[in-house]
């Protein structure tokens, strides 16, 4: 049974989520403030955390940053704040996903399933001495040989395409913001050059998607960034 920690100061939201999650056979841990949530995250090692940003004692963003110093547990943000800068900041700090209140319970459950599924996939497959593969569906990326295979057939990538895809595969199911990707691939002086990403995303989709015009793997989060899987 997967354990989900809900950190939210609104009693009605905690109760609503507890009922919805337990109906899906999740074990639910509840915290009504940041310090209690931090303690439960450390002591109970939940499989996923649902975190409200508006906490009474600790900034939700500060709590997110704190947890990310020692844990890669998937974190889904809930917030009444729907401004793009707030979403970008939370995702840059390591959140896996972001939902704005009010939200639909089915959408939340789908995002939880997605985050848990990708968390399980992040266990790296070791194939032979020193050879590490990252996998997603029929894609296998060999980090040592710097090759990509799709359905066991080689796919030719440029150096930048490989680095971009490797970064996305390392964080499957997580939204990576434009500044984060640009900083990682080109350096901090390029964080505003989002047109670079549009070009490389288009090229990668032609190589990894069944239909590049209807992507199923490399997804766009409008105005924010990209998600693989």
C-alpha cells in the first residue's frame, strides 16, 4: 500500500483528500502545518507528498526546498496561487507537479498515479559492467555509450539532443522549467533563450514520437516547460 502525506492547513481539504485517497487504497498521513509535515516526511518516508504552499508556520516553498535537500520523494503542489512565476519557482525547487485550487479529484488522482509510476521507473537499469540505461517505453538511452535505441533500432542524436533527452529521462514525469533546462544545457547566460528549446523539442519529437504532431512522450506545459512521460 502506497503512503501519501498531505500537508495542508485547511481541515476540509485534508478531510476531502483523505476520503478520496483512502477510497483508492492509499494510506494517508495528515499534517496541518509545515513542521509536522517535515517531521512526518522524515520519519514515515511516504511514497508521495501533496503539499499546500500556504502553510501557517513555514513557507511551502521553503519546506519544498528543505525536503529536496535530502529526499527525492515525488511532491505535488496544491495552491490557490495560479501565477506563472509561482509555478515556475516551485517546479525549479524540485516539485514534480502543480495543481491550482479548486481542482478535480480525478485529475489529482491521475497526477498522483503518474508521479508514482515515474518514481518507480527512476530505478536505473544496469546492463553489464558500468553500463547504465535510462528507459521509457520502447526507448533505451545508454549513458555510457551515448546512444539511443527505439524498439531496439538505433536513433541518431546530436550531442545537444542527447543531453536534452538525457536530462528529461533523468526526471521522467517531472515538469522541467525553461530556465532549468537552459541553465543545465547552455549555462545561466542563456536562461531567456526559450526559442532554443522549441527547436530541439521539435527535433526530438520527430525522432522519438510515433506521430510528432500528436506527442505522447515529450509533453509541453504551456508557458512553463516540458515533461517527459
